């Protein structure tokens, strides 16, 4: 079974993906990390984020093993990832790796922006996770504060709105729900309630509970 979770920043898709993967004992790929690591690699090399040729090279040079998640989760990396993610050659460079992960014989859970539309249009279960921008900014501010970052709620909300705009309006694989995705609005749901709703969707789409 392939479970594809897409949605905007801090909608809860990452947490849900991890919980679903644990529940069904499936491998999980957070595809945002690929874009974050591409941006990190460019920044470490002193390159501009809009240098398309260098960005493609950085994406092709990624080795999943080397990911230092801790350094990729910061606020500035989300922004930077969204800039390189708009480059079609970067998306093309990361396509095979994601598809190979998704088509493992045991199945997989992937979360991102284009999983149900581009990477795994064949996924049995597609969930488009949303929440209001204010709720998402709140969650992200708490998450960043826990990481020890100094947070300003207004700046986080501004980031989220800018990122929604960039991700939804780019020409290559824009953030959009697949026609056969089920919408899950987590604005008023805590993690356990969101997980229950997601499990109900999996049960309905794939006939699986555990
Ligand atoms: O956790 P959050 O949703 O803030 O970020 P993320 O999932 O790590 O994604 C960071 C950025 O990478 C997004 O704003 C997108 O621009 C890009 N991304 C993408 O284009 N396609 C994906 N499958 C995953 C992420």
C-alpha cells in the first residue's frame, strides 16, 4: 500500500505520515527534506539558490544517508527549500529517488507537495492535509521555539503565506490536491484526532485498519 500525503507548510502532514507509517509498519519518506538538503548544499557551497545548474547538481549529488535533519528543519531552510523546489530541473533530479522509495514491495508512506499528483499518481490512499494559515503558523512557531529558535509569530505567519503562494503558483508540480485525494482539515483537530481521521480514510480507500 502506498499512502501519499500532501499539503501546505505545517498542516500536520509530516506528523501524520510518521504516525501512519508506524501504525502500518511501512517505511516513510519526508520528501521536503530532499528540497531542504538541496538548498543546504547550495548555501554551504556559497551558491545562489536560483542558480539552476548548480541547484540541479546539488539535487543529483544528494545521498539520503548524509541528511542531518536537525540542521534542515530551521525556519530559513523551509524558505530556501521552497525556492529551489520551484526549479523544474531540481524536481526532475529528485524524481527517481522518490519513485524508487514509493514502489518498494512492502509499500510506503510519503509526504510532500506533489506525491499524489506527480510522484505516485497510482497511490491507493491520497490525503490532502490542510489547516488555516493562523493555526499552521501557531504550530510552526511552537515547533521552532522547541528547537531553540527565536520566534516571532507574525514573521512565521508571513513565511507561511509567502510559501503557500510560491508553492501553489509555480509552474512545475504546484501544490494542489489530486482529483482523487481526500481532504483532511486539521484546523480543529489535535494529533490523535487527525490520526483517527486519517486511519478512517485508509480504511475506506484500502480496506485496511492495521
Ligand atoms: O514542513 P514544511 O511543510 O514546512 O516543509 P517541507 O515539507 O519540508 O517542504 C519545504 C519546501 O519544499 C516546501 O515549501 C516546498 O516548496 C518544497 N517541497 C516540494 O516542492 N515538494 C515536495 N514534495 C516537498 C517539499
